């Protein structure tokens, strides 16, 4: 299949192919080393000749919640072979010393919805980038910086907003009018998930809330183990059929009945990486993925697992540390590791088909400022990832080869999202950039 790169700026100039060794050098702009040649994950030579076959790409009209679907299984999305920047707009306040802008946009019926680090919610015309409305969600006598965290989900004309203040609001997508508000005390971390008239949201102290989408009334709660130390952000729950799976900052993975919250099974992604104090954090920040009656999850501490959906028994496990949602495409899971690697992992048995090492430091020689990568998204026969130093890369899902690069106005911590043939990037500087 044809593989393509993101196009350049609005001028439509294509990104040049990399020099030998990998890199970026278009229009005499600064060259960066996007690939290096060390790796901690290792490809399994026994499956080196196995073909990677992907499902045909399809056009998703909307991106209603984190991960694209309630089960985080958007598979292979359709975008054009070559993309150009369509527009760019500011959505408010970006990352600073205390907060970071990592909340994914959501898209419904031609409108993109965002939230900044101060609780400013924006509705943006997907065609033009012009704002339809803006509403600031706040709690009286609380500092605006406390709004940081949470995230968005949208369904049937209602935008659901989880906030760091501890409340979850439902807004009318046409006007921004607040329909209802569920008040809580503990900050909400991570975007909510929606399924069958229920909205699921995680609190900072590892409580899963199930609310009625009509009025915000509490249906049930389920508590995980408290954890004093954790990473910023949280995984969104995954929902399929009658089961919701939540990933906690304690490293717990809990499967519950959607109807009443009764625990079906639980597991813990054990702490296997203890090289540094940070590596002992068991936090699961990537969303669980539910596909073909299996749950796939990966944690910061270095454990990736596949679990039978019904029995709760592990099918396989692998030493992969990540804080990102694995992306499933056909028979493979694509995952970004905390060690700046992207890998294709067999969903059947956990073996690594290929692995590509990414740039790990802003200056590879000084090695002072570590980079973070976010994604991936599988669209148009390429994996799309973004970095904290403002570069977007396209990677072949078949081989792991570097395909091309594009420069954003700023670094990105939020994962790219795709809707109706458009790829959206939200930068740390609070710019929403659309490519189509």
C-alpha cells in the first residue's frame, strides 16, 4: 500500500525524504536527528518475515472520546495521501510550570471541542477554525489553575467536561449552556468515557464514577487502592458490552459490570522496572483497549498484558513500559515506550514484529532535555506521532521505517486525533492545528 507523509505548511510544499540515517531538512530549516539506532525492545527474528496486514481504512465522521471509541479500537482511519495545513487557532492557555496541556480534542458533527489548562472550553468550526462559542468552567473561590486535568467526551449534542475542580459538567454543543453539573470534591483526572446512557470518570484518588448522562445523577462508584505518587493525567475507562475496564494510578486494572459496578476481575501491572525512583511508579496512564474479547493494557512500570475479557486470566505479558494508549490495527498493537521507542507487537502472543528508536533528547549530544512522544494514531497507512519539541513523524506500520516529518508551532503532549479526514494537533502553546 502507498505510504505518505504529512505535507509542509499552508504553502503545500512537501517534506523532503530524510538523508541517510534519518532526519529532517526541508527548505534549509534546522536538521534534527529523528531516529537513532539503539533499542531496548528487540524484534523477534522468528516473525521477521510475517506480513503485517491492516484492515482497510475507513472514514470516521466524529472523534467522540479519548481513543476514538469507547473500547479504544478505532483501527485504521482514512486520510488523504498528502496533507496540508488547513488552519490554526488558539484555544486559550497552554502548559506552564504547574500544568500541562495534554487533553485531547473531541469532534462531533463538524465542531471541534477543546479545553485549556484554565477551564476554558471552546467550540471550533472544523472547516474554518473559527470559534462558535467559548465557556469558562470554574468554581467560585478556587484558583483557575486547579481546573487543569480531566478532559472531554461528546455524544448526541452534549459535551461532557471533567475538570480538576472535581466536578463534571454537561454542556449543550450548540450554545455552551450548562445542562447539569455533578459536583465532587476530589479532582477528576483523565477524559470521561460514554456508553449506553452512562458516563464513566476517574478521580485522582482512584474512584470510578458512573453517572447518568441525562441528569448527572450518580449510579454507582467503585474504589481502587489509593496511591500517593503518580504521573499527571489518567487513563480513560474502556467500555465494551456489559463491562467497563478502568486503569488506576496504583497499577490496578479493574473490570466491572456496567450496570451496577460489581467487580468482575482485577489485575495489577507489577513493578518490573526499578532502575530509578521514577521507574517504580506503577501508574497506568494509557487507556485500556478492548478487542476480540481481550483487554490490552500497559503501565509505566514496564508491564504490558493481554487479559481474557471474561475470565480475567492473562493470555500473555511482555516487558514494555509506556504511558500511552496502545493502538490496535488488525493483528498488531502499536505502542510508544517511555524509552522513546515505537513498536509493533503481536496482539496474539505479545511478540515484537519491529521496533524503531526515536530521538530521546532535544540535543542528542548534551542529553540534557528529554523529549516525550505522544500517539500513535493509525491513519492512511502511516502511524502518526508528535513530540514535545514540536515535530510530527510518520512511521510505516508495516516496517517501522521513517516516512516523513512536519514542524508544529510548538511541542505537543496531547495525542493527535482524526475525524472526517482531518488530523488535529493540540500544542503545549494552546494552538489547535488542522491538517487535511
